[in-house]
C-alpha cells in the first residue's frame, strides 16, 4: 500500500493551493507543504501540454533547491493546471473584468483542462499529465457576475472552480477525471507515485 511504501520518505507538496492540499490528503499519505517560488511565465513556443509540464517542473525544481542540504529522502510533488479553449490558454484572471470575460468565453462551450505533475526526488524526476474535457451550459451574465463577486476566482485558471457554485449550476458534463479539473489527478498520481518510488 502506498502509505506504507512512503512512510520513510519526506513527501513535500510544492503548492499553496488549498485544493491540492485537500486532494493529496485524501490519498492518506503524510506530507508537508513547501511553497515554490517561481514566475509562471513560459516560452511562447511551447504546446499546451508542454506549458503545464514546464511549469510543474519549475515548481518542483524550486522546492528541491530550497531543500538542499537536508538529510532526508525527498519526494516533491508539484503540479500546474491550464485551461484551454480551442487554441487559447486561459490563465488566472488579473481582475474582475477579466474573470467575467473568461467565463463568457467558456459559456455554452467545451474546453480542456490539462494538469501536469512533476515528481522529483533523490532518484531523479518523472512528469506526466492528465486531460479532462469540460462542457459548460449557457451562462447568464448575472450568474457569471454573481459567481465572480461571491467566489472571487482569481487564483484559478479559467476563472472557475468546478467544486464551487458555478460548477454545480453550469457544468453539464465532463469527460475524464473530476479531480484533475480541481488541480490534481489523484488516481493517476497514486499509480505514478507507486511506480516512481520503485525506480
């Protein structure tokens, strides 16, 4: 069982996200949090999946650098989520106006959520990603404004949290992992972690 296999490891979640903390806790493993210090810019030449992988890897490397000198068997878990509407990448909104604009773009359409995870430790690095297709119903302007004003989704790619009010009233269906949209594909992470510690 993964919990037992990790009992002698110093597992670190490289994230300030309360949702990722909650999701990793659901796997029943012990971990601590170290916030990465990275600028979330990326080279313009990268493809969609490569963007998420690049940012997750930078976060992991930031925490590995912070932890240099510690005499422990580290496993760092870092993650990044991007929202893609056709070829447009919807990052975290910088303002109320931008959040409203993003949700208007997503209204009545399907989009893709890509979450990449980088596992890093004494034995090296391993990265993977998961994709989920999300379909929004047509949202009314007052619904969008209510959500933005009351839930303030400024820390969320695409300006929404699937687990919040907007997800309850606006998302018609998804194809893929629900938890991936929240920010951590926990089923795939569980499997990849088991393989990683055996390498």
